[in-house]
């Protein structure tokens, strides 16, 4: 086996700890360092891992190949740029930045360091239901896409005991849309491609933060495919649902396997169109997915990209820019927001 990839994690909250779990299970990686501002000591060692309070000390002292950036939005692009300049491969969580300007700054630095691999954690692309839907669409099993209807909702912007940076625009860049709705936008880009036209309504009437708690949007591509999305932090029972209307079938994706297990079982239903019925089709087949391999598969793909010097195909800088452009279009489309 080739030499292990020496990696560090910058940001050790819920997502950072989850990344650590799967990095340590992957034999291609060696985790050597972790940083988080919440650590009480400036530097300490535990189980062959060096822990730093300040990420700059980590980047200065450690000889590593790659970093996993699991930081709040306002730090994501800054630390990504610093790491790229140090010739480190970067895996950065979504959202990739607070705004389009920041992600374009990352792209500029990346172009000057073409050997560096940069991948973004658009984790939902790796879920079994999404991958199955993608395969059905690619194979044109049931014809072309007519439209999408999407909902992703949770009950709060800031969860109990968590830092409130997500509720402050200067730190987060936006609210529930950039935090969770960006997954819906990335899935739409993954399954369909670009959307040019956007109409929206943005609201923060319930939680009364300076970021939105609801975003409603209609998107349209140049082929006439229309997608509706609702990203919400007032969904008292958490929900994930995507409906994909194809020429000869309806795909219903419900639930998403997550660490909270609050979005229900993950499933995909195929409902075939029946010309003979005036009551709608009763011809359907259900698929259920019991295991979430998305975190494992995502970082496995990143290791293969580094070891084999491959281009980043999923979650690359282009994907990040497209998703952030859609986020900004939705915000700007509502003139009253």
C-alpha cells in the first residue's frame, strides 16, 4: 500500500468529530492533528494526535498532506485559502463560503496551485436514494425530467447548546437556506444541471433573527424544467422530501439518514404513469435504505483523488460556485428581503 495521507482536522465540533470517526476507519489516512478554539490548552497530545487551540499553530508546526476544514461559514474560505497556499489538499464542509465573492477568491488561489485537490462536503449526493435517482435520470428509464418539488425542514436555526453564529448574518452569510437549503440546491444541480431564472420569497418572521427562517423559491432552467424548493426552520417535525416528475414516472424521495435520525427512514418510491386510469397511478415500487454510507464514501473518494492524482468530480470548486450563485440569486430575487 502507498504511503498514508497525513491529515488534520480544523474545527472540532459535531461535524469535525464525525469526520474524525471515518478518517480513522479509512486505512489510507493518518490523522495527526486537530485544532479547535474551544480547547482550553494551547497545545496537548492524546493518543498520538496533537491538539491545538489555534489552527495557525497547526498549519505552522505540522507536516501534513491535507486538511479537513469543518468551521463556521465565516472562516471556511479564509482557512481554505491559507491551506491551499501551504500546498495542502483541502476537504471543506458546506457551505463553501458566506457569499459568492469569497468562493471566487478561493477559485483564484486554486488556479495558481493546480496540483492541489479541493473537495467540498456536499454530503447528500452520496446518499443511496439520491444516487439511485441520479442513475434513473441518467439512464432515461422513464424519460426526461418535467419538474421538481423539494422540501427540507427542521425546527430551529440554532439548536440547543450550540453557538449562535448561525443566527447572525455577518458570520453565517444567511439563514436556513445557506445552512440546510444549500443541500437541496446542490442536489438539483447534481440531478438536473444549471438553473437560470429564479423567483423567491424570504421570511424571518418567526425566529426574528437577522437571517431567514424560511425560503421559498421557483427555479427554471433553459429547457423549461421548473423546480420549487422550500427550506425552512419552522418545520416542527423534521422533513426531507423531493419529488421528481419524469415523463413516464414520479420519483418520490422521502427521509434522509442523518446523525440525528430525525428525518425518518430514507426511501425512494417509483410511481409509473398509467394512461388507462383517470384516478392516477397505483403502480408503484418502494426502495428502502437502511445504512448511511455517505460519510465513508465521500472521504474515500477524496483519498483516491489525492493518491491517484485525479480531478475532483463531485463537490469541486465549480459545484461550490454554482450552489453559492443560486443561494445569492434566491436572496436577491425577493426585493423585500
